[in-house]
């Protein structure tokens, strides 16, 4: 079980909200998030309510202020929702497809890939099926830029999910003890 604590002010000051599961609207508990403490587990935090907008991965640790998180690669300064990443200790497997609805060229992936274009000769992919494990996709090679969390399931169209202008260029398994 994971636990994340959101504080309204920097350095763990002000009102707080303890969360041990998914929360689609943190603003119903706090007016803003100024610092975060992840006591256990791993979480994705989201820029907007209902797990929408930009995302950022947090593991166990203390995040004293939003500026520190932004220096770690987070590209937004407002947190409105969070999703707990459940513990997972198994194999990792997914299929990526060149086109929507699992069409076109397909590759099965079971490991991290720091450059999809180089390894698979795919400049773009539009759908995937995550069979096993939890993954982070990145907009740039070498695990840089914006990130997105994908859990087991079928993702038939990134465009329909609101990622129409996105190109995922690298991917990493979430292997942390979450």
C-alpha cells in the first residue's frame, strides 16, 4: 500500500492531505500543493483533475517545493490529481503498433528502450497493448521530456486519448518497489 502526503505550502507546511489510493480531485482537500512527501509506494501526479494533463512520476522521498520537482523534469506547477501505481513483481510485456487499432508494423517489447526510432525503426506509433507490467513513455529519447503512465490494458488510439500531437520516443518499465 502506498502513501503520499500533499502540503499546501513549501517545506511540508500548512494544511495537508494524506492519500493512500487514487485521488481524482486534490483541490477538494487543498487549495494548492506546495510540497509532497511520498512515504511509501510510487505515484503519478497530474496537472489537472481526473488524471488529465501532464504527468510526473514520484517515488518514495521528500519533495520540498514545486521548483525542486520542476528541476527534476516536471514541466507543470499545479497538481490536481494522483494515481497510485500498484506493486508489481512479474514479467513486463507490451506490443506497440504503428497505427491506430493495432494496425501496421508491430513490435513486442519486454525491456526498457531509450530510443524507439533507433531500435525498432519506427518514427511513430499510435496504439499499444500492455499485457504485463507498468510502463512510462517519454516524448524524447533517453527518457526525457514529458512522460505518461500506462498500466495493463489496450490502448487503441493515442489520438483518441488526447495525445494527437505526441510522439513517444522512449519507454521504461516501472521496476521500483512501489
